[in-house]
């Protein structure tokens, strides 16, 4: 069966909904399909806590935001994209205000902003500590007023359809019936989020399995900068729950087993007394960038200065000095999460934390309109790499990014759809038949398979954490490269017991693992070839940054004999590469 729309959105989170709204506003006559494997309000945008960055205060400037983003990204950001992003960011957050997003306020009624790691000045808008939750609600409710947006909730996209040199839709499994169907479109926008589930300990929800990245990769679209994986320094052990950066922005401190503020030992500044009204200091100590703080944790662990717990080594995030009133006003969700999942009340006890995989700077290679190398195919949000995040994303830029580039991708995809009206429906149906047969043959018709999905996934997680985590080396990366190849070979012999069609979660789990193995392989190959240390990519065997050889984006293509790596220059406009300096600035 084939269903046709003008534009197909794959992913119903923040980026997908913002793109859909942009299309509906551009031309209400264009029909938009929003295809999501979960109900949109279960998309991972809902989990973002801390806030969204945009210049709004008189003491801030666009130049400051640009500089913080570029230096935070260790000069891997395309500066034309950053400049555009920063300029359009305030408009998008004001638009969210007009749609009903309940931004927190100062006593005089102005929008409240909080400090975030790596920033010279406060510019992070927030809605208490449930910012993503409120933003996603706002976008979802806004989308409901447009009759030309049709949702396909609980449809699992499996393949990008290419005919006559352009993208013309996707195949998707209707989870209720198990049928593989074509959802055709004159253009397609991929908004499926990141792939944090490639790693074992991650803040990413269960749905973030790299589906869109892998589908693009298989369709011949390169993935860019896949070696750059951001660890957030304050994950709640054993849960994957994020203790938001807002806790440190409000004045929380990190201490080791001795109660010592260890970040002062890692060139991140000198701590002020917690009772000093100037605490916390921007771009210093706990408000340093995420990559540097995560690396400092590893160093503390190696020195034996961390606390051994049931889920590995931890340090403590102490917010007790903030007091109950401030905690309940500014970061109530932090208190709720700590009580419910760690059994502690941070008003009275410090919170155990450790670094946790949080965000992928890399993704589907796009330009500033969201366009890819495949005509008619666009991407936005975490699955895309428009190159504003570089080697280390500046905290609170991601929520704003999905708005800015979601809107731009929607507008561009709408224009493409108006200019390319022909759909090769007969050929698309043939592709759908082939995809249904592939799924039947590879998953339903196998008898006697010896490999279990859970086992393969666990082994993938373990090898990625060990070798492609905060620190890497050639030896370990080669071992993981070989291990991922082994896992892909073994995947062909999986045992799938559930042969039913309706809501077959074993099938979707298998398909997700297949996608994740693709993504894992691109991460490892890209990391192996980048023989330098930059931002979140730290090579113990190549500890220095090498601008001469590697001030370049990596591009990984699917090849017959495995991934193929190419490079293209980072766009430098006004801000030449310099030293990342934190703690030495005021």
C-alpha cells in the first residue's frame, strides 16, 4: 500500500514538529506526514531540562554567543552556520513565548536566564528545570491547529526511498498491523534524534538508536563528525538520568571523596567561596565545558580520589548550600529525581554523579537549510550535523538548534516539494515489496539462529564504552572496529522467537540494533582516522590538537568493504582558531 503526502517528516520530536509547523505556515495547501515510532510527546526532546540559549539581555551580545559556541566547539564549528544560528535564536524563543511556552520570569516580568557551562554570560532561557518538556508540549499543541499535518504515530521507518536521483519517501512498519507500507513524499525531512543508545550509560531515551542516521548512511548520504560524542559530567549512576547543568549554573559544586573541589587542579580556575555573591564564576570551575569536566573525572578516578559505589566510581554534586527554597524554585526536578531514583534528598545530602553519554555532535551532513547531498532529503535536530556544535556542543544550544534548523529545513523542503511534483509510485511500491521481503527473510523466516539480540547489544555497548568513550587509543579503537565487524556478522544469525505481526517489539529491537551497529562502526572508523585530540575526541596516543591536518570535518560513507572516510574544511570566517581558555577569564 502507498500513501502520498507533499512532505514526509520522520520523527515527531522538537525538530520534526517545528519543521511541520514551518511548512504549514509557509503553505497550508501542502500536506505533511509526521511519522514517529512513538507518540510525539514521548520524543526525547521532553527529557531536556536545563534550557535553551539565545541573546536577550542588554549585558549580552550576539558576538559573545558566537565566540562561546565556536571556542566551546574547539574550532570545529562552521562559523557561517554559527553566526546564522545565533542571529535567529532570539526570534525562535520569542516565537515559543507567543505559542505559550512558560519561560521562567524575573520579578519584573522579564524572561529569566541562567548561566551554563562554557558561557561568558547568562543567556540560557528556562522553564524551571523542565524546559524540553514545556517546549515539546508547546510545539505539539501548536501543531494540532493545522489540518494539513497528519500524524502516523507508532510507525517505524526502515528505509529511505530513492528514485530518479532524488528522495521520494520512506518505507515504514505500522506497528499495530506489522505491514510494511510506503509513505511517499516529494521531499523528506529526517528528525529522528541521536544514537546515544550505542553506549551503555546514557541520558538518551530508549528510542534514540540512530535510525535516521543509519537510513541516510545506507542511502549514500555521508555522516559528518561522528567521532565527537559528548559526555555530560553529571549523570545519576545506574539510571542514565541527567542531573541538569542548571544545578551547577545555580551554584552547585563538584567535590571528590575528600570533599575537595577538584576542578581547580585541571586549569579550570580558582574556586570562590560558595557564600560569595559572585559564585559561580562564568567559564570557570563547575561552569567549564562538558568535555573538560568529564575528562577531569577520569583523572580523579585514576588518582583514586573518587567514591566507589554500586554502579562504579562517582564524585558528588553538592547543592545543599543553595537551600530548600531556591532548590524548589529553580531546580525542583533535580530534587524529585534524586529522591525517586537515588533515595537521597539533595537539600540534605550531596548527589552522586559520573559522566554519561549525552549528545552526538555528528550526524547527517547538511547545509544551513537542512539539505543533504541527496536531492529532496533534509535533516534537522540531533540526527543532523549542520556543524554548529563542533567537537563539543555548548550546553543549551541544542534546544534552540532544533527550532532554528527545524524551521529552516521545513521551509526548504516545502520549496523543493513545490518544484518537484512527480512521484514514481509504481517503483516506490516495488521498493516497499523488496523491503517487506527483506524483513520477512532476515527476521521471520530464520530457524535455528544462535545469536540473541540482547547479547549482541550488550557486547556492542561494552566495547564502545571501553574503547570509544572519553579517552581513546589506536589499539583499543582497532579492537572495537574488529569487534563491531564481528557483531555485524553474528547479527545475520540472530534468533527471533516472536513471529507475530502486531506490536512485535522483538522485531523493532532487532531493527534498532542493526541501525546502531551501523552508527557504532562510523564512530569508530572516524575516531581511528582522527589522529589528534580535540574537544570530546581525546586520543591518549595523540594528545595535542592538530589544526594543520585536522581542522576538517570527517565524512564517512558506506563502502563495499566497510566505511570510507573523507574530509572537508571547516568554514572559518572571522574567528581564527585559538586556545580554549577557561577559568582564566573573568
